[in-house]
């Protein structure tokens, strides 16, 4: 027996409201997100904000004093790029549920995003350096203390 149109419409509207609330929650969370990453030589920590913008650079343990300008620049760029990539992956994971079809309302098919086109090819590669949290985000209290969990 087919479901009456009114019930299908009511269910679709409830699903839409639920999706809108979830999008709003996700947007609020993403506006607060930041990632801090250490360069491989452990000389620099770069922090990026929710749009991948560089929000902080720290030169650690005075290692920068013995580095050439080119080495220091490479460390800064490495850390900043890695932090931006982590943020991009975090955005991608946070938005993924909104791209999937609805299990409740088959007419809501979801939508397809070309993450590579948006963020670049590296975003789809496996992230071996995920530290602790499933979403890869630095907990707010650690970020506030300048601790990113990477020693």
C-alpha cells in the first residue's frame, strides 16, 4: 500500500528541517575549528583557522636560530600546508552526511561534491597522521593552551 501524499510530504518536511538544523550545527562547529601541526623537523608549529587561513606560527625551542632562511621557510610552509590539509579533511568529513541520499525520503538524493576540485588532490589521500580524535580537530582546551597533542 502506498503512503498518502500528505504523509510523504510531512515526512520530507521533517527530514528537511532536521537537515537544516544539522547544517547549522555543523557550520557553528566549523567556524570554531582550528588545526595546529608541527613541521617534520619540529622547529615550527603552524595553526590554521576554519577557512584554512594561517592564524599562528610558533618557532619552537629556538631551533630556528641555527636554520638557514630557506630551511626555516620550508618548515613554515610544510607545517602550514599540513594544517590546511587537516582542516580541509575535517570540513570534508563534517559535510559528508549532507551529500548522502536520505534513507527516510528516497526523493532526497543528496548531492555530489568534487572534493579534489575544491581542496586539491591531497585531500582524498589516506591521513596517517590523524592524532587522537576521529575528526582530527585539536580540542579547544589544547588549542587554547598551545598544545596540539603532538610531541
